[in-house]
C-alpha cells in the first residue's frame, strides 16, 4: 500500500491560524521551532511548552504571507488558542481556529504524482509548493499533505482510511501530542529535536530553559521508540511496563494497525529498552518488540539549529 496511489482525509487534526504583522515576533517567543527557517517553500515541525518544558501541543507549521498555520490534533486546537491568546493581547496578531476553512488530505507519493503531474514539489522533507486554492507539503517519508479550501474537490484516487496514514507516520517515527498525552513529555522525549522541531540557538521561548538543560546536560532518560506486539492498536497514553521497574516505564504516543497486528510509537525509559522485556498495558500484558526508526539522534547536529 505504501507505494500505491491513494488519498485519505486528515480528519483527526485541526488548524490554528496566527496572522498579523507581529505574528513572527510573537510566535518566536512561544514555540520551540525557529521561524527564521520557514519560508514560502519550506514548512517545519514544532511544539508549544509549559514554563516547565512540558509539551501542550506539537504541530506542523506552514508560513503564509500574513502569518502561520499550525496543524495539530483536533482536540488541542482550542486549548492552544486559549493559551496563546493570553500572551497575544499586546501583539498585532489575530488567532483563530481555521479547521473548518481547510480541506486537508494525505496523499501517498505515488498518489500526488498521479493527481498533480505538472506540480514540481521538492523531495526534501517540509518542501512546500503552491496549488490552486492552497498548497502541497512533502513529509519526511515522501508522503504529501494537500491543503485546499474546505469546498474543494478531492483527487481521482482510491480513498483509504486514516489508519493507513497513521501507520506510515508511525514508521516515519514522527511523534505527535494528543489530549491524552498533553503535558507528559518534554520535546526531546518524542524526538522532536531530531526532526528539526526544536531550536537551541534562537533564544528564549516558553519552557526553553528546561528544554536546553535536557539537551546540553544529557539527563534525558526517556525518548521515542517504535514497537510492535499487540493484536489491536493500543490507545494513546496506554502505559508500558518492564520488570526493571515496579511502575510504568512509558506511554504510547501513536498506534495503527498493521499486517501483523499493530505498530506504535512510545516514549520509554532507556534502561527498560536495554533490558528488552517490555509489556503493553500491564506487567503481564502482550510482549512488545523493538523496531527500527528511520533516523538516528545526533546531539551535535541538533544543537546547531
């Protein structure tokens, strides 16, 4: 299925818009990512933290002429909108939930090439190209998001369920915050810094001191891993257990069904991973096996962004 032409509707996410002459200045002090790396043809990943460095949202961010669009789990749009509005009162910026104004579709690489043969979209992650009434955005594994007006037609491709899209996201190793995991993780726990979603050079933002300390002092004990080992996809936030600890050693971040049962991303403690005995849901739950991620962590590279 991965190489077949298809599209699916990204109904699990919403869109938060921040527009206005001060949008860049305002968001630069609020988000983990460096907005100076974004351009009309380059999007990115990012997060919003509490003062204690805990993520309240993660998102894909797209620059527009008058501001930015943030795509995130639908249940996180309203809380983030409320949160940011408290800090935007003295800024020439407007914030709004624009979820209903956008049709967001996920296309396989083959599907995009078939549906838009005349559109030249770069192969690198986060490349953006303008479409009639919207734009297309390349993801880390070659898939494409197409954003157009809510009443736009859909491409003449086979439509698949969201689970196909989420399985590809799991295999790409792209963690994501949902309501059940809000405020559980610092950005590095979901490997956000490995995907250029955290800047360590741009200066202060909410939670920056905690996030930087984790990176420079090397005290992070938990991070994102890819696993398999259950007949059904576990719910986001499901705990994992290991005999090396008497309590939970991690939580499920994202899960999807696969041909052999399911695959999922989870934040896990390093010593439990080294031991290798990981159970889902309870100490006597299904045994899980570790799978590879398509990238590696490189702190030297990460701190240069």
